[in-house]
């Protein structure tokens, strides 16, 4: 398979704090890859390593076959980069910033894509980006990336600070971009529900490292939520193990998350001498599944 | 691409640069007007006695101005790059990273050299208007370390801003203080050409900054924390 990004055995620490160990993933050309995780689990760290702004303790990332620590200008021209918080050169206005970036991407710059988005903004032509709202700044940043027309887009928490309308607008344009031939997206977000119809493959990080690497389809079909009630108000102490991914209890109402099928879960509960009733699988959104796997805290 | 990068740097420094240009011209005008006033009030002999025999430096208002301009231009150029780590966006541009950093620093450096050249030419015209040509070389040689200090202040400011670790930043500030103190300490009090013999050493010392100017930015690029 043709991979745009290949990360092999990435290990990184901040001081003595382990961020992750031996994380590996590949992103096939034309796919959308989500790196999911709570705040502080290493999403931005991974993006910094991918862009060459951080040297991992060990391991290597290849982008278009080049070591991410030594990306050539030609390869950088193929990568669109959205910084967390839609950071751009805020001392420029929308005309100045378009003029600035367009010179770096001769032959590939699609200024119509930028101006189409800018037409939707209620901003003065000479208004500095610094004085725009977070939503407006996100549109400027998105417009610039779309105009660059990169083969790979790296988006670091695009949803940060955006209201529902701007998030939807961002996603609509992003979906349009991913439908184009051979475009690849690497995305992180803390709003998991937005990614439900967007991503193909994903990795979920938690504070101990990689929790799960899967495709969205496989995850949806294999990861399940079961609810049951206890016969009495006893406190169960089911710890995550090979069968149980996560377990929550509120009074006598229990929720168990597992990759196993209902019969196996029932047998497991019986083996633990749990007296349960009203056992049923409950459908989940991607966000439910994410929280089910990573926990609420 | 290079033109576009220069355009970005110009957008950042233009207002501060024009203001510094204005401040320099105002101070130079003040120096010229003060000499003319003193000649009218005291007489030319007294002005000559103070300026040449007693070696009172009549343009000492210029002493700290190059350093101030160096710090201001370095700050307006690199503070926006470091705030929210925008330098990542700059380094993501499809150009060689060393070329990008050298061009950025080169813009501020060249702008200051132009400013100092204009200041030196203006000062020369003022001096030649009131004094014989022999005074001019002393005046310029005496002021040279001040302008050199301005360039050092600019390079030091860029390094302090791009350095990612606070401890190293403080060390860079101490080194800069040592340099600037050495270049400016005795100049106004010691008469003309106090530093003439030391000038080649000053220039040699300044190479420290030329050689190491990219080191903090490269540390930023590698993600040193």
C-alpha cells in the first residue's frame, strides 16, 4: 500500500514523563486519519514530530518517504499545516496574507478557494487578522490551506474555540477537500462527534500511550456498550482486563464497554458471580465509544 | 519567495522603523540647533573650546539611540514570531530553513545599517557645517562603537526572542549586557576616539553574534524545551 505518513516506534518523554512508547501508524494516500485523545495525551506532540519541530526520543516519521526531521522545501510545499488555535500572521490583513503565501506555492496556489471563503466573512478589507473573531480567523487559516491545495493536510485541533456554525463550515469544506483525488488528512480534535463521518483510520491516545489503533468501521462493529441492572445495590469492582475495556456504575445501573460479543460478556459476568438483569447492548456514537474506551476522567 | 518573505518582515517593522527614523532625525536636528544656539549665545570660540579642547562630546544624545533602535526593531520583528510559536508557520514555508532565518535577520540588520548610515551622513553634514573637516573623522570614529552596539543589540534581541529556554535567555541577556556595557561605557566621558585602538577587537568580538545568531532559532526548530 502507498503510505503518505509512516511513523515507526515513536517514543517520547517530556523530562521523565512518558508521553508514548513505540507508537506506530501508517496513513494510506487518500485517507483521513484521526489522532484522538484527551488534552495532554500527546496529540500536538505528535504533530510537532510530524512537522519536524520536535525530535522524538526514539523512532522515526516518514512523510512522502522523507524523514520528518529533514523535510525538503518541495515536500513542505505538499503539506498544509493548521496550527492549534488557527494561528496565522495576525499582523496582516486578508489581502496581505494571500499575497504573502501565494508566492510560495507557484503553480499550485488556488486563490479562488481562498476568496470564496473570504467572501463569507464580514470583515473590512484592511482589517488585521488580530482583530478578527476566532471563527473568522479559522476561516482565514482554512482558506489559506485550501488555496495551497496540499497533498497532505495536518490539522491540529481545528475545532478549538469554534462555535457549531463555524465548525460545520470547516467540516463541509474539509469533506469537499478529502473527496478530491489522493488527498490525505491527518486531524486531531477534542470534539470527537465531528469526526464521525470524516475519518477512516484512527489512533486513540491516553496518558499511558496508545490505547487503540483501528479503522472506524472495525471499531464501530467491534466495540460495544452493554447496560445492565444489578439485583441489589452492591458496588462492583470490575477492573479493565482482556474482556472489559471500561466499566461504570451509578447505583445499581451498570455500563460495561467491551470488544467481546454479548454472550461472552454475560458469561464473564456470571463467572464473576454478578447478579444482573435487563442486560442489553446499547448503540453508541463515536463520542460515546471514545468516552467508553478512555473513561470520563 | 524571497521577495514575499522580505515583504512579511517589512510589514512587521515598518511603523517602528519609520518612528525610529523620525526619532533619529529629531535628535540630529536638536544637536545641530544646539550648536547654532551656543554659537549665537556664547560665541564660536567658546563652542570650539568646549567641543575640541575640553573634548565635550556635543552629540552625546546619540549615545543610546542605536541600541534602542536595535532592541525595538528586533522586538517588533521577532515578538510576533515567538508569540503563539508562529515561527513554526514561517519555518513550514517551502524554503530552506537557514535561508529563511538569515533573510529574516538580514532584513532587520540591513534596515538598521541604512538607518545608521543616514544618521552618520546627517551627523557629518551637521559637523561639517560648523567645524573643519579634521573634526569629522574624530566624531565618526567616536560614534562608531555606538552604532556597532546598535547592531549587537539587534542581534542579541533576535537571539533572546528565538531562544526557547528561559535559563539560556537570561544567559544571553547577561552576555548582551556585557557587550553593550563595554561598547558604551567610556565613550561620552572619555573624550574623542577613546576606543580607536579597541575598535578592531570590538569588531572581532561582534563575530560572536554573527556566528551564533541562528543557534537559538535552530534550538526552537528542534523543539528544545
